[in-house]
């Protein structure tokens, strides 16, 4: 079964978690914080089991999805290898094969850098961007790509299966590649005649790789330039309409890595020019998926190790027929992007998803602010929207009386519905309950719900406003917040608000050692301190509208 297959099911394997909401429950139970194991759901059915002695991941502390509700989450990936023979093979190859492969990769990279240096000799950056390479320089560019292909060969990708017919740059100036799931995806750039890429200007300064990237004649994006998007589109259009033989431009339209269970929203950048594009599909039909690099999953070093300790890995690149836009698609880049995505999803036999790159930003912010289930926060927000709770003040009302409620950390579905004032028969209520029911005990934590709900409402606001909204969850009064409760509240202040920094701040606010501080005094103090500016910074995330109530999982 290929890696593009999907099977919606709850994972039977647990993964450690430190931010699944239980620590919030324990704040009220025993004033302590501990972690609980949680599963990620909706993993692709090529998901593999990991034996106990290989279960520690680079992101061990970042298992961010709950396990109460099954849906396709394209940003979660797990590697598991249960077979003891396979585990032994990995360790043996680590000793016998990995050093050889590392040397091969380094030598191949140095060869590519050498060819690039020769090909770029005597050329300025302006000349490189002015016209396409020709003659011996173009030949050297080809050999640079061949040397880079040897990097992948040395790393275990010995053979690439090619399907379809690659179009010329005149037939399709842009190659739209999906799904984007790994650093390995750049293999599409070196598998044939080297196309150009769209890259940040800073990449030109990367040792070794900078020269190689420059030689591909990329279209550079100047992030500090407010006109960067328009200039990038103009450069693509100019190359597409130029009579000269410019290389095609490769764009990974999803804009971030996923686990290939669905195609998330395509960013419209590749489609603004309104020129024909050629969709390109990537597949990795291997026994173990050791290279998918997602927001919640193994780190890059672990992936490299497991990938390079396989005897070989397979890759398939399929070129679909050139997609020529209609007049309506040429006028609407989002329509164009969505239609191309539908074609590619059908060819991959996977669904499309309303998740997008911006959702990764939201989930990352939730993780930094210690929000329960940050991997599910987008799904939770959609469900709150469907229940009309995003515009409701019910969560604020519950916050005000939270500390007076009896057993608020163990609510059954009936009590939960009564508190939210939602019809018990509403299916979205049951979905929300399942998302929060991470321990499968038939109860949910009201504090976890309230923190999630307030985050969804205030994620674009200043952090200080979010903290102000949470006060009554941790303290009876904003005028007398104890050191212990202040520490619990500040953990939602983001990654910069460390425990040590919080303790230092409390003692600065309480020089007389009274034992408590007021929130207003905290605000007055931090407003004057440059080191706390992050508390007053607004995050410009995309706010979902009421029109997006439909679940983001599949189309």
C-alpha cells in the first residue's frame, strides 16, 4: 500500500505528551503539574510502530494532539518500528553503512559546489538574474544537478521512478509540486534538467548550498521588501513570457510539510501569473516512512538517521498533463489553485483539506502559550464556530464563576452541555466533547475548554489581554494573585515567559514580600520594560469567518 493511502482511524499507540490539558486539570486538583500520554489521530495507514527502545523522539515533549476524536490531521506524523529484526538492522547499518553514506553525501555536495563555482566564475548576481545560462555554463549547471543527485543516491535514494512526460518551459513555465512532506522533496529539482526555485534572499549566503542555489537562477524573495510578492509574481511572468530559454520554476504550493494524508490549501503565489502549470506528484512507496517531516513528529536529525540506515528508499515522480487556466481561473488565483489541487488530489487518491500554512502558525502559537491540545486547536476553533460560541460571551461568564463550580475538571456530556447552554443533541457538541475527552473517561476539563476557547477568540490580540481573560481561572481576585497562581497564569504568556523569568518578575512586583501581586501592577511594570514587549505584540493570524464552518478535514 502506498504512502498516499488514507485510513481514518484512531491510533492504538500512545505517544507522550506534556500539553494535553491534564496539567491544567491538576492545577485545581493538587496544585501540581504532570504529563499524560496522548495519541495523535488520523495518521496515514503507512504509519509504523516504534519499539520502546526507539520511542524517544526529537519532539518527545511535543505530542500535541488529543486522542478523543478521529479526523485527518495533516500535520502529525509518527514512525514506529516494532520488528526486532528491523530495529537490529538499523543499529547494525548505523555502524557499517551510515559513515560511508555520510562521506558520500559530503563528497557529492563538495563536487556540486565545485561545479557551481566554476559555472559562476566571472558572473555577478545581476548578470545571473538578467538572462538564462547558455553554452558551457548551462552544461556545468547540468553537472551540478547531477552531483546533487548523487547526494540523494548516497543517502539511500538509488532509483527514482518517473511517470508522465515533463513539459518544456514554454509549455508550462511553472511546476506545481505536491504533496510537500519532507526535505527529501527537493529531489524533484535535481532529478532532471534543473529548474529554478523561489527562495529567500538569505539562502544565497548559506555555506556551500548558497552557491549551488544561486547557480539554479532562483527567483529570490526579499522578505523585508513590502513589494516582495508583486516583484516575485512579476519575475515569474517575465520569465514565462520571455522569448529566451529560462528554466521552469518549481513551487511547492502547500507552503509547508504535511503527512500526505490530504492536500491542504494551495498558496496562490504559483497561480497569480495566470500561466499554464504542470502538476507534479511525489510518492514514497517504502516500507517505513522515515522522511516525512511535519509540525508534530520526529526531528530532522532522527529522520536523517532512520532514512540513511535503510538499504534503499524509493521515490516516484509523476508529471501530470499541463493544466491551462480558463479565463475565470486567470482572473482568480485562488480558484485556479483550488482546481489544480483537485486534479492532483484525484490523481493521488487522497482528499483535500481546508487546513493551510496559516494553521501551522496558529498551532505553533498555541504550543508556545501552553494551550491544551495545540495540534487540535484549529479543529476546536471550527467546532466552536459551528456551535456559535466564538461570538458568545459564555466562556467569559464561566471564567468568572469557575472557582465556585463543583468538580469543574470532570464534566460529563450532560453537565458540559448545560454549562455551555447548547442542545445536548447537537452533533458539534459531541465532537467538541470528544476532542477534549483525551483520556476516554467520559469527562472533560472545563479549564481546558475555557483556555482553548479564549485562545481561539484572542489569538490575534496582545498576549496581555489573553492573560487578563484567564485570571479568574487561577485566582479569585485580580488584586491578590499569589506567587503560585501567578506562575500558573504566566505559563500561558508564551515561550519567552519561562518559569525562572516569572519568579524573578514576581519578586520584582512584590519587593515587600507580601506574597501576592495585582494584575494591574504587573501591567504597569511590564509596559515600561523592553524585555516584556512581546506581551504587547499583536499576532497577525488569519481569522476564520463564519463562512468556514464546514469541518476542515476533507472535501
